[in-house]
């Protein structure tokens, strides 16, 4: 059996009086891509935040690599890409990668090779000496992904990685994610694009802070008796209303 | 070393931002040069007094006073009209052995000058009267008594002026200079560091930074180190410029001046970072200037603090500029030593420690460990 990377058990989270997560239990194993889908405000980002230890859960247990979160040192083994690109515009792509590699604690000797590797994956090798300020939206997104891949982290968390990326590149990125999965990485992805959800190994459907479905796309489609994940999503939302 | 990597990155960003660099290094010099010029302009004002029914001798005496001119008017009405038309700055009327003065009072320095002139002249008149009486009494005295009088020396003693700081031409700018030096460092470091961290918040890089195993304190220390370095360069530029170009004299040690300004820059930096926590945009950061920056200059000692009410002095006590201005003035104008300004330095250090601790704690908003 594959190694368990992330385990959320009966997690509750409130912001003020507003309940964001209600009794969410959810796992992520080595060598799988799990898609987190749900309308905005459903709690996708909050799941990511408690997983990373940015936020503390009010109840339940969160373990990552078998250790209780939040824990600073564990972040070394996690690659994270946020919804916004979060890059330093006045620095070159190389300097951005170098800086975040240093922050991740990649040793100075390994940094050039790591940068080379990450830049190759996102196809930015030729533009690596350019300032990020001159990058197009798609290039920024790719650089942001490259930063998440630095240090070859066993757990990769991507918040809407393909927003604003053209179809060809989106396919390329998903291809790369599948390859990383096959290498044994655990990948957690949130997405709005339903046909992307089909590409995942498992879909976790989140509505109003509750996890209402969590299975392989094909099984969910069968269960809801629909043709694709988009309809699963709509039907689940309809059932709840 | 993560702190050093952050320092290097912040410095790299700053060096590539030419406009901000100009703001930090050139703007203070331009403003200081302008201020120095403005305060060196001859500020002596001339006063014209319109007199009505004032004796010839008194008019003559008034005319003799420096920067004072007298114009005689035949009636009160005429004098008043002249005052209204700004032909004279004040009027003086003698009625029943009393003087009645009216001042335009649009320029308080002119009013002051006219008042002093009047008082001096009236005193002189009184003295002249006394001397006359004394001479008359002397003449009536028997000759023997007159001979017993010791001969008084007629020469008036000469005054030799010596200035401990500056020279006879020192203007208000000299007093302002040490305070302004500190203020510029404070203002620019506060604004730019606050903005820098704010843009890290809004662009999401701060969040991304905190999803690495970096310590929260490493981020704050990295910022302090980089802006500390910038402040050293800024202070050196300001000091060299004021000493060599503006000819401002520094009595005490330049090293102490540097030490004070670096501490002040670190206060400004941590205050800027602290303030940026409460701002959601660059515009909101600007809104803090009137609340946080402007009072610093009011209570920095430009207007002597001792003459202020208790509440104002207490307010000054919690403003870091007060301590820095106090120490800078002491070193630059009075050649104070390290021990003499140790109290001020300690106060600045306490500001730094408290604000830094607050900043490190404040980053918990983004990451709980």
C-alpha cells in the first residue's frame, strides 16, 4: 500500500462565527493526484491552508508525512503554488528561483541543478535570464509552478495551477503532473476546470465546507448517473439546495 | 543563511528601482539645500511708524533705531488711513502724556520690532531726563564734594563675541539641521520599507515565502539588515552633503551621528513594517503619514519641549523622533559624548526591540508556526 502523505481527520475550521470546514476527513497518498473541486467559498483554499499549517484547525487532526501540522520544518518537503503568481517582478526568473530555493533550504551546491531541472519542466530555460516584469501571464504561471517544484518535494500543492494558461501548455503541465505522480509524488490540485478533474486519480467534491464526494472520477460519474464530472458537480450542488 | 539571502534579495530589488533610489538618496539633499537657502535669506524686516503729535526729539530718536523709519502725520485720521493702505506698519499717537500705538500686525516680527523700538526710545528719554537732573544737582553741589567724586571712565566696555557652535551668521537652519537630518532618514525609511513589505503582502510573495521553512524572524531580520545598510549610505550622504556643501558644523563625533541615525532608521523600519500590517494598499499606507510621521516633527524639539503642557510632553515621550533629535542636537551642537546620549540611544533601542517583537509575532497572521 502506498504511503499516506496527508491525513485530515474530522477537521473543523471557523472564521469568527462562519463555519468554513465541517467535519472534513480526507487523505492523500503517495503517487496519486487528487483534485479538490467545489464552488468558490466552499473551503478549498482553507483545506490547503490547514494542510500547509498556515491556519490552525479548530478541531480534528491533520498529519502530513505522519507528523502533526502545523510544523515549520515539514514545509521543506512541500511544494506550493498559490492562486496568484507571487513573483518578484524586478528580479529575473533565475533570481526568483534561486531565492525560493534558498528559502526552501536547498543546499547551495544543488541549487543550479535544481533550477535547471525546474525550468526545463515548465519550458522556460531560454527566458530564464529575463526579468519577470517582462513575462507574459502564461510565463509567470509556469515560473510559479517551477518554484513549487524546487527541491523535488514529495508533496505538491497547487491552487488553480492552469488559470490563464493556453490549452497546449495546460496539457503539457498536466502531462508533467502525471509524470511526477508516477515518480511517486503526492499531488493536491484545486481546479475550476471540470475536464481537468477527469485527469485526476480521485476527486474530492467540497460544498459549503462539507466533503460530499471523494472517489475516482469514473465511479462518481456512475454513482450520480451522469456523463462527466461537471454534471456530478451540478447534480451534487442541486441535491444540496 | 536565509537572513542573508533575504537581505540580498531586498537590496537587489531596491537597486533596480531607480526612482525609489533617487527618492532615498537625492530627495533629502535637495530639500536640505532648499531649506538652507531659504533660512539664509536676509530676514530683517523694516518698520515704518506713523506718528501723530509726538515730539521732535522722540521722532529723531525713533529714526535712529535700526530698521525703523518715522513718518509724521498731522491728524489721527491721516495716520490711520496710511496704516490701512500699508504705507506704515504701525501708528503712534500721543494723547494726555500717554502713547497709543496701533499695529497692522500682519507680520508679527514687524510688530515686535516696532514695540521694542518704542520701549527703547521711551527708556532713553527717561534716562536723558535723569541725566539732566543729575547734572543740575551736581552743579549745585559744593566744589569740595564735586572733587571727591571719583572720575568715571567714559569709554564703554567692548563686547567680544565667541560662538561655541557655528558663528554670528548662524541661522535657525543650524538648530533645525540635526533634527531634519534625523527626520529625513526616519521619513524615507518608514515609507519605503512599509511599502516594500506591503507589496510583498499584496502580491502574495510573503505568503509564498512563509510556505517555506523560513523562520518568521528571518524575514524581519533580513529586512532590518538591508534597510539598515541603506540607512547607513543615506546618512553618510546627508552628513557629507551638509558638512561640505551646506557648511554645517558638527562639533561631536561623526560616528555617534551615524550610530543615532542607524538606530533611528531601524525604528522607522520596524514602525513602517508594523504600520503596513494595518494597511491594505499603498494608498492606505500614505494615509498613515499625517498620523504617524507628521507629529514626530512637531514634538522633535524644533519648538522647545520644556515650554509645552504636560500632555504634550508625554506625547513627545512616546515618539521616537524626540530621542533621536535630542541626541543628534546634543552631538552636533554641543559635542556630547556617548555616555551623555546613552539614555536616548537606549530609548531608541527599546522602540526597536518592542516593534520587532511585534512584527515577528504579527506574521503569525500568515502562518501559525
